[in-house]
């Protein structure tokens, strides 16, 4: 991850941009988290959509997270991680592209809770080739674009699943252990948009886990599932615009 962050900053250097505003969603939130740790001086503000800032605390114990969420929420939130780390996961998903897309962009977040969160449930979903109707907020063209990007001829799902494999294999632990204590906390203004209908990234847990590490945190709560930037496009864009303009206003006043 540190290498990836260095590459992002090298792009900023190449185009002559000194400081930027960073926005991340899902694994993008993890990338933005590490950019905040390794290169805080290059960023004016941070935004995390649905998935909160993750401090560099070392080994991610998926078993412990599932046990804790079962006690607190009544179901494991990371049950699908075991399947994503299995040798045949990418091939099985690649063979069932429609099944995958309809699950990711399903019309009801309760389907995710039932078929993604429990241990073993997502393997059954793909093995049986299940499908459900798409949500109203995603277009047919957007679904086809998703499928095209993840076409097996171009690598399919194997590269995206590497995010999960790297995390469970602790590949980032050595780099993260070198982060100075003061750089584990974000000093810049930061926005977290939580999603009340996402069963995996529980809204209150995301906020609670983030607050101790962020000095200047603003939280906006939206009634949305995981893909808030699609489901609540106008609301998200307006929230981002307002948050970013606050920086411009304060800068002009100095």
C-alpha cells in the first residue's frame, strides 16, 4: 500500500499539483487513509464515503471482527472475506458476471445482509448463479460498464480480490508499523458520509472507530446502501461541494 501511495503522489508531482482534496470509498477509503499517514502534507482535506478512516493498527483480525459484530449486530459483517480469499473465488465470480453485478447493485440492502455477510453464503450465491433485480439508481449502461471493466479477458475479479488477500496476509503490516504516532491521526478537516442502510459498514461503528483519530471531523448521515455516490448522487455531490467550498472561503479570508 505504501508503494501505491507513493505512485499517487508521483502523479501529483508529474502534473505539478502540490496539494489536493482526497475522496475515497470502500477500498478507496483504505488508500486515502494511508495517503493521510504517509503523505499528509500533500492534502488539504479528506472525505470518506461509507467506509471510515482506518488507522494503521497492524493485523486485521477478521475472525474477531465477525465475532464482535455477531454479538453487537446479530450477524457477521465480514463473512464474505473468507470466500474472497479462497483460490477459486475469482474464477467462480467471473463465470457468473450477471449474478455478481446484481448482487453488488441489488435493489434491497437486506439481500447483502442475507447473502454476503454470513459465512459461506456468498459462495452459495455464486455456485447457484442467483440473480435479483437491480436497484433503480443504477442504469443498464452503468451495469454494462462495470461488467466490461471486470471482463475475465482483462483480468476479471482476480485483481480486485487481491485487496482482501493482501489484508488478510498482513502484507502491509511492516510499513504500517513504521508510521509515527503523530501521523496516525488526521489533522486536516475531514468529512465522513455514513450510510444507514449498509449492513457491512455499520454507520455508528464507522463513526465511533474514526473519531479518536481525527481532530476535525464532520459527519453527514445519509439513508443509503453501500454505493452512496450512485444512490444519492446529487446529495453526495452537493455535500462535497459545500465541504470543499468551505476550504476556499477560509483560504480567501486569510
